[in-house]
């Protein structure tokens, strides 16, 4: 019988792509989302790709009664991939309590319910923000955790500590913490992708929205950094590659491939790409010149960070493989699809 995986935040950006990957690998997927940052239409997109409609329940992970009722209604869940969280760095500075409540209470509820319902594995979405401004690149998992520069970043650090302490206490669960670098792109079918509500916080949706005429120009925050072209450097990882890492991580837990009860992996390509380089590649693959302006640095931005993904490459047998050109083509195709559907 197919193993059952609960994906919280499964109608969101990374969650929806991961649902597709899990279904295609033969898992039975159930989704919980409160739709605070996603649309129910995503379920249709997933279904069009895989031909399988996942179970969906609109539940808020901070609602313990709602969560318990979910587990009672759907017994036999083997593992949870916990994406559900608020994720805007800027918003978290303005609304810290919302971030602490949502991101921390959600995890506490899940951890409390796991042993009660005999759920063995948890894959958790963390972020390279836990490293702050690295002393050196590429950065590996043993690099020091720096004081968080935003409440959002702090919730990820606290979440990691909560999982560590809980497992240390002897909780009967196993967990893999995945520290994402910068996920971009969309499913190649353009049936699902990133759907920012309001002004995008992330670079690629801002680029595609500018290219299609929704935004007049892209602001490049600073070209006076200590990098070859002066713009910030990131490790942009294709969302499908990132999603596949969740599948491998879940397999690893459920097949007991490791004696460790908690493991941490960086998920990146291992290659740093500057903001200007990314713009140039986008222009090349779309054949469209992009309107951009260099403006002042943005407070809190890290100068340069990219992953050392060797541990994930070796231990998980996973590698980010999609060329940047292909990833940006998928992001553009998704933007065109949104226009075609009259969404934006
Ligand atoms: P997203 O906002 O697209 O997806 C998150 C989903 O969770 C949304 O559908 C939202 O409606 C839902 N959600 C939020 N709070 C909830 C709650 N209390 N109960 C139920 N559902 C809730 O974000 P994403 O980009 O897909 O990110 C997924 C995870 O990955 C998040 O934990 C995020 O912090 C983490 N992450 C994202 C990035 C990135 O650049 N996108 C980088 C590092 C880490």
C-alpha cells in the first residue's frame, strides 16, 4: 500500500511542486493549507500534471483541535513535510508576533501530534538565512549559526532548536532539516509556479512581472558590494530540483537509511550567481531586454552566499541539475500562463 505523506503548506510554492514529485514517486499525498498565501486553484494544477487529485483540507496548523481532527479523519500518515509558515522577511519585521505565533505554534502542534498518531518522519523547511552573512563561501552545514537579522529568520533558528531538543528528549520521531538557498522557477508544464500575492519580495517574480509590464522596472539594490560586478550573489536553485530533495529525504527517513535521528542538509547548486548575471541570463533566454535601475542597498541584505551541497550530494545522493537557463525559461513560461489565464 502506498505510504501516506501529509504536506502542510502544500498549495504554496515549494509545497505544490513537492506534492507533484511525491505523487509521481507513488506516495499518497494529503495537503493541509490555510490558503493565507496560496490559492485553492493550485490543486487543479497539480491534478492536471499528475492525474491524481490530492486530499485537501483547509486547516490552520496553529489550530490544535483542527489538526487533531485531521489526523483522526485520515489515519495512517507515515510522514510530514512541513512547509506551512509565513515567509516574508520584511513583513516579519513589521509583524513579529504574527511570525512567531504562526511559525512556532504550527511546528509545536505538529510535533505534539506526531507520536500521538504514530507519525514517524518530519522533513522541515529551513533556510540559509540561519547562516547570516557567512565568513566564507561556499557554506557547509557546520558553519556557525549567526544571530538572526529578522523575526522570520529567528523563527527558522528556533524551529530547528525545537526539533533538536524534542528529538534529544527521546521523542519517537526522525527528522531531516533542509536549509534551502534561493528557490526559483516553476514546473516545466507551467501548471504550477510561484504566485506572489501583492508586490513580489523575491527577485525572479519581480523580474518576470517587470518583463511582462506589471512593474515599470526592477530595482537592483546596490552595485557597490564587494563582488565581481558589485551586485549581491545568491545560490539560485530550481524548484523542481529542490522538490526532489524532499522526496529523497522522506525516503531516507521512512526506509530507515540512517541511524541519525536528526540530519541537516544544505540545498543549493554550489554556484554563486550575481543579480546582474541572473538578469543577463533572463534576457538571453527570453530575448527581452529588462528594464532595471540600480538603487541603494536594501537594509538587511546579505552580500554573498552560496551553498556547499556536498553533504546532500553524497549522503542523500541528490544533486541540483537543472541549468539556470532552463529554470528561468520555466519562470517566464509560468508568467505567460498567468497572463493567458488573466490572473496577472
Ligand atoms: P508559500 O507562502 O508559497 O507556501 C507556504 C504555504 O503555507 C502557503 O500556501 C500558506 O497559505 C500556507 N500557510 C502559512 N501558514 C499556515 C498555517 N498556519 N496553516 C496552514 N497553512 C499555512 O512559501 P514557500 O516559498 O513555498 O515556502 C515554503 C517553506 O519554505 C516555508 O516554510 C518557507 O519559510 C521556507 N523557505 C522558503 C524559501 C523561499 O525562498 N521561497 C527559502 C527558504 C525557506
